[in-house]
């Protein structure tokens, strides 16, 4: 039989009187607030960056797919507040943790943001609260890392307060899927925690997939990303082989995907980007080493995918040599610094690795990205201050090469090819271009 605290929280969820707190107001946190506010819940957003808090309280968004009008609607309905005051963590009935989980320099999990958040929660934790981790991590994190820290409050997990894991599932730039439209996997440390977490998400998203515990939920999320990383590595490796054979890998994939069963299309590129696929598989390979096992597929996929920026730069050098030009001194414009098409998210984008490699070889480098007007500072890269260039005919004609790293829809590929001397296409973005195709080199 459920505890009184559990029953009380379930009633508050059912009648929409519970407040949902979201910690980390980024690409995961803001869509969650949108989903819960649309379902009638009051939300409080927490972030250590006061500029984000100020922007949201002014009704201004800093994420492309959450526009100003949505934030204004939250505020007008009285369903949203934002703060950088972690002393207010006792106010919400539910706390959803959406903080980064990067790798350290040794490519091992870095849980400092999760740990720091849990320490802040423990200071104000009260009976009856539900704490859910959404950040991607390795199995056992919720039970073995989070719970002991939260119990420093003097309260007992599973009885005084509730703990669950429900991995984020975001596909930025894809209009077919919003946070509210994607089923959520939910696993918890005990039955009461599971009941509360499942009820919460059922009230705001398309469906809940309950699993037996938080470890299964954690492992499911890592599997989702490993699946993509391994298959992308496969086509990247095939791209290198097929390039040597004069075979167009894009045509091969497009032909193979006509099979109505047993095949899912994955596409090559200049490297992996985003916060998930380049990072999350290594959480499991790290855990495998701790268990005395080898995650060979994961390590090999990582090796192949990490090699792609160097391969693209090498091929770009070969293409320039056809025009009797070295990379050193050549004017090269890189198109796209966001990690994927039609988003403004630059996290872990391979474009930064491409930039570093080209600059190291002496290229006169510029970039253009309609979604990223100023080159952001990145933790692992030291790059000069740069601003997005407008792709005028004159600018394109002044470049020795244009390198397509991200295939944004906003780019006019016909114009780019028409006015450029050389276009290096890593995304098959120029497939529909019919004139001046002799200037295109696929890579």
C-alpha cells in the first residue's frame, strides 16, 4: 500500500496543484517546462546562469525552437517563474534535474553537475518531494550517486521522499516531435517512487514506458545513443572505403533504404555532434572497464567517428591541390557550426574540430551559420572571435573553398555552388544542384 506522502503527491499531480521545478534551463529543461505548463502545471525554473533567468523573466528565449511567445504565455498565465536562488528548491513538489553530464579529459564520466545539484537539493529537501534525474548517465548513477547525497538531508529515499530516473528524449529541429509528444521511459528506486514519477509524466507527455527500476531506464537511454553512434560509425567507415573505390556512399545508402524491412538508414558526416551521441556511449564503456569487461563496439565506433574531422580536412587539402593551392593561405569558409541541421545548438559540433585543424594548417578561415551569429566559446577549443558571414556572390567568389559541415535548410545551395570555385560537401547537401557540379567534391 502506498505511503501517505505518495498518496498526497499523487492527488496533487492529478488535480494540477503540485509545482514542477526544472533544474537546468537549456535544451532539455525549457521543452519540459513547455510540456508541463501546457498541461496546467505551475513550473519554477532553476539555473545558475543569472542571464538565462533574466532573459526568461523578460519573456525572451535563447533557444530557437522555444520561441518568445511560448515564454510570454507561461508568464501571462502565471504558470512560470525562474530563479538562480537554489534556496528555493524546497518550493516545488517535483524536481527534474536536467544538467550536463560531460566527459572529463580522460573520457570518463564527469558527474560534477549532478553531484552539485543533489547537494543543493539536500540542503532544502522536504518530505513528500519527488526528485527525477533526466540527464543521461551510466546505470547505477541514480541509486548509488544521487540517493546517498539526497539522504544527507536526514530523510529516507523511497519513504520520506521519492527518486526516479526518466531520460530526456529531445530531437531539436524536428517539428514532428515535441517534449510532450515523445513517450518517456520511467524507472524508480521503489514502488512509491515509480507510481509518483509515472503519474507525473502521464499527465504531460504522450505516454509512459514503465520499467522495473532506475538502472533499466538508465541503460535504455545509453543503448539508444550507442545504437546511433555505432551505426553512424559504420557508414563513416564505409564512406572512406567507398571514396577510395569511387562509389558514392550517399547513393548506396539511398538504394539500401528502399528495402522495407531489416534496414534503417544512417548517414555519414564530418564527425559526431550534440551532447548525446559523442559522449554518452563512453559512459557505458567506462562502466564496462570497471566491471572488468571490454565494450569493443563502443570504443571502435568512437575511434572511427573521432577520426572523421581529420579525414575531411585531409580530403579538403587534396581537393585544393587539384587547383594547385595548399590549405596554408587558402580562404576557406565553413558552412554551419551547429551540430545538426536547422538548430542553434553548437554543443560538441565537429565544426569546431574542423576549424582547429584548418587553422593549424594556416587556412584563412571564416564561417557562416544563420542560427549561430557569433562563434561561442567552447570548453575544449581555443578559437579566435568570429562572426557569421553573409553568403553574397562576392564573398563566395572570394573563397578558395567552401566546406559544408552542417546542411541548414536556409543555405541556398544553388547560389553557393554557382559562385564558389570549390564546394566540399560532407552532408550531400548539394544533391539537388544541377549546374556547375564540376565544382562539387563530396567527402
